[in-house]
C-alpha cells in the first residue's frame, strides 16, 4: 500500500484529515452496529446536549509502524476502559471495550496510508470521542449519543521535539477536588483554555496545576501527567484523585521497574519539594515523554540539573524503553501491543 505524500518528519501536532472515520449511534437504549464512513463533518441539532451542556468525553492513543514493518496500536484496551469510566462519570452509555478495540482496528486499517513510516518520528493519533447527540434544554443527559474515532498523523506535541520545555505554576485550577479531573471529559480541557493561552502569551510552554483543595501539591499539566527523578534515580509521580490516570505514566512506571530495575513511587508531591528533584518530564500519548528543564512559580525559577539542552539521563532511558516497546525494538510486556496488520 502506497503511503500518502506527507512530509512525515516535519509535521507537528495538528489535524490532517484522513480518509475514513468510524461512527456508531446510540438510540432507544442500544448502540447500532457502527460503520466506517468518509464524511468528516457532523450535522446535529442546535440544542444537542454536547453543545449546550458539554456532555462529551474523549480518548487519545497512537498507532505506529514498527521496525519490522507491522502497524500496531499501544494498549487500546486501557483507553477503552478509561472511556467507559469517563462515560459513566458523565451519565453516558459505555461503548463496549471489545467494540472500541475493533473500531480502532478498522480505523487504522482503513487509514493505513496515513500511518507514518518507521523512523519518521511521527505516528497516527487516534481520537475516540462520544457526545450527547439529541436536543436537551433542561439540564439532563441526552438519550441519543454518537461514538466516533478519527485518525490524524502527528509529530511532536511540543515544537522543539525532545528539547526541554519551561512550564509555569498556574493560578487557575483545571479540576475541582471532587469533580471530573480523573476522567477525560471535554469540560476539563475547556477549563484549561484560558490558562494555556495566558501561559503561551507569557512565554511558557504549558501550565502545571496544583491540587485544587490546598494548592500545595503538584498535580499534572493541561495534557499530560508528570514524572520526577530523584537524585538517587527513583521515579516519582504524583498521586491524586483529580488527575487523569495516564496510560503512558502507568506504562513508564512498570517499564522502569521491570526493564530498568529502577525504584518507583506514586505519592503526593509538594510544590516546595520540587526543587530537590534531578529531572522532570511530562508523559502522555501526545507528549510521549517531554523533558521539563524549568518550572516557574511566580518568578521563582526551579531549574532542574538536567538543564535546558537535553533530556536528563534517566528520563532518556525511560524514553528509549517506552518508545522502543512502542516501535517494536524492545519486546513488549504481554498484551501491550495490538498488531493491526
Ligand atoms: N493528563 C491529561 C490531562 C491528559 O489530557 C492526558 C492525555 O491523554 C494525560 C494526562 C496522559 O494520558 P495518557 O498517557 O493515557 O495519554
Ligand atoms: C493525549 O495525549 O492523547 C491527549 O489527549 C492530550 C491532549 C493534550 C492532546
């Protein structure tokens, strides 16, 4: 199959329309059989629940070309499970796990010409999402829904690729203490839009949010979890009920222990102890592992010893292990890789 004529090595994290998307409609208490379609647009009521009350959640996962020429997806079962949790949190009907995985398979297969070649540094990003479809004017959940997946080839989330970024401690919160921070609700991202525009205007790459209850602990950024490396090479990551349970973070912790023999710890991390870490990184499907060189807290610069030029040494090992597993250079733990073709 011939690949599309795209400058794979130089694409950023943007939307490039592909040929096929998957859609399934929920009506009268059941999902229909679903289908691949070519129309990239959606027509819906002006009063659709998603438009009026933001009843929508989404997922993000990637498909890769491996070293030996297969196309694979990374842990789609965990995205399926997380989306079922997100749906439950928003009073939406869960889209069944096996059907989610089958839809991923269909969308990637149908758009195989858009899966970036091995070694290009790019991948095919999949965006499953679902939303309240029918008209709702009193505040209540919809009764009809659409589940969809589209695909788009992407490069690095942050412009500099693997260059360390600078993030700032945000004065805004992205989630409430007993709110929706732990699910992938669209509303969490709406909450972060003003903060991210403001951060960019002030010259920062991203916001790091504090726990909304006490504002003393580190949570996560707008689109990724955080990892820290201690001076004695332990991988530490924040534990909180208001952050998204990142699949990348869970994979990194397991790989750190099982492949690199590193100690890992999930615990509350105070803002005031961040200055004592040796390395810091963002982790997520889009972010992969993006090194953080500096955290700015209201003019106070916390500079990690790993510096602003390259990833710290432990972060680099984690990055090489994670991407090695994803691209088929390193044998994956059982069940992590779904071979599409
Ligand atoms: N945290 C937030 C707020 C995110 O949007 C994402 C992206 O999905 C993550 C963390 C990372 O999660 P994952 O590794 O499952 O992509
Ligand atoms: C992802 O990593 O899949 C996300 O959803 C994060 C977003 C910033 C693109």
